[in-house]
């Protein structure tokens, strides 16, 4: 099996598993307990918090453990919105290509009277800072822009966006779920006030993530109960998962440059090979994208059929966000960058990890054209295009 769906989830590393094991067996105390077993767990909790903080370039007191990126996104956005509302500010700026954890939260706030501005990501998938400046108002309570897109892999000018927000005194949040562990991030250098991440995107366990909130940020609780996470996220901390996340993140960042170089080389080779298929287009910027992300559209086919046939040939891929893979609707990201419905339906996302090999890339380059050709030969739409009864959208 060739696994190229790492944007959906990654295989947990041996490093992460080894880090988790003691806390599943011998060190199983509740970190809130005062006895020695509990304090052993509390020490592990603090050590993991310090590890994550050091990697992000912040203080341990600014790290809050969550169940994952979606919870962290929700808490960041809701907190900034409610704090802004108390100051008479009910305007939020985001982008049309955010993850649904952000977009659905914004939709809920819109029903509560907030005004939402979604910036255009343009055909290359990149937000323009001048358009952000034009969108900012006196009542803007928050700017939330994802660091890197989960579908098309585009990397936003986060440092510049953060600098604009700092100058205007507006809190800035970034959903960095796809970016952390894959590209260099420093929350201070990048002018970030709040950041969300999820462990299973960099070979850590599922169900654990982080909200970084800069000192002075007023957080609203989503979960009430105990005093865990400095009273901002109730519930006994998942020590095994937290330890696994910290270990996986440390390993990923220690090999960041090496992994990025390998992934970029395989990514570019894969893009080169796939774009030789007639009437195929790359989604997202050629260079300003995650090292392991390839997203293309093939005219005249359906993505679901493509995925099933590729799976039969031993290739695990996706056609968009894992969180909406059960939906037959076209990707909101592809529609937002200007792809028409019929083209967006024929998308393929291949997201690589350092565990992939050049030999696997060559097999994909050989196999995908065969499958695309097979599906096109069965398609009445493709037949109409070939006969000239319809015009090609992708030239």
C-alpha cells in the first residue's frame, strides 16, 4: 500500500508510541492528585508543555492542551469574538478557504449578530495583505487566517498579516494544523496571538492538540468543570497522548529541513508527472505550498471514482478535506479559488510524508494517467468534449 493521505492523518511514529507507553501502564496517576503517582503524571504534563512551548517559541504558561485542532479553533475564535463584543466590536475577518472548524464557527457567530468578512484567496490560493488592510474596520474584533491550507497546501503570508494586526491592535489567530511540524513556525517572529495545532498531522496520536494563546489573551471556556489547564479547559488531561504529541513534535522539528527537502523534491516530481496528463491543472501556488502537498483537477472525471480505482491499485489518496470526504459536494476551497463545479468534482489530493519514497512517486505517476484515461473513456462528458460539442475548461 502506498499511503498519500497524510493531510488527513499520519501514521504514529515509534517515537510517539514509546513516549506514550509508560503513561498507559506504570505512570497512570491523575496529574491533579497530590500523591506521588499523581505528581509523576503532573511532571510529565509540565515537561510536555515546556517542549511544545519551546518549539513554538513561547512560554509554557501560554500552551493549553485540547482534543485537537477543531476545539482549539473554536475556543480561539469564540474567545476573541466574545471579548470583542464586550468592547463593542462585532466584526471578524477570515478567508473563504478556511477549514470548516473555522468557517462553521464563524457561521454560528454570524447568527449571533457578528459580521463576517471572508477575504478572497484568488486563483493561487494566497490572501493579499492589501485586501486585509482594506477590510479592517474600527469594530474588527479578530483576524483568523490559516497558516497553510489543508486541501491545496498554500502557505499564507502569516508574518505580514500578523504585523498588520499588531499595528492595528487586533487579535490574530491562525489555524496551523497543517503547518506545525512541517514548516518553521515561531509565534513571536510571526506576530501570532493564538495558534491551533493537532498531533495526528505530524505522526502523533489522534484526539490531542494545542491552543497557543499569547499572555494577556482572555479565553472563554468551552468546557466547564475542573480547574485543569489553568481553569480554561476542564477535564483530566490525556497524559499519554500529550506525551506522544510532544515527542512527535520534537522529532518532526529536529528533522524539519531534511524532511522538507525530501518532500519538496518528491512533490515537484509528482506535479511534473501529473501535469503531463492532458487537461489537468494544479490547484494552489506552485512554490508557496506545503512540501508534501499536491492537488490537481482532471477534466471529465469524478474524484470519487478516481479514488476507488486508485485504492484498488494500492494508492491511498483523497479528493479534499478528510472532514468532508463523505460529502458529494465539491470542495469549498476549489470553488473559492475559481474552479467551476464540474472541474472541482475531478480533484485529487496527494499529501506525502517523509516515509514515502521516490519509487512510490514513480508508481503513482505511471498509475494515475491509466486510471484517468479509463474513467474518461467511460464518461459521456469527456465524449462530448472530444467531439467538440462542449468546450474544454482546462486547456
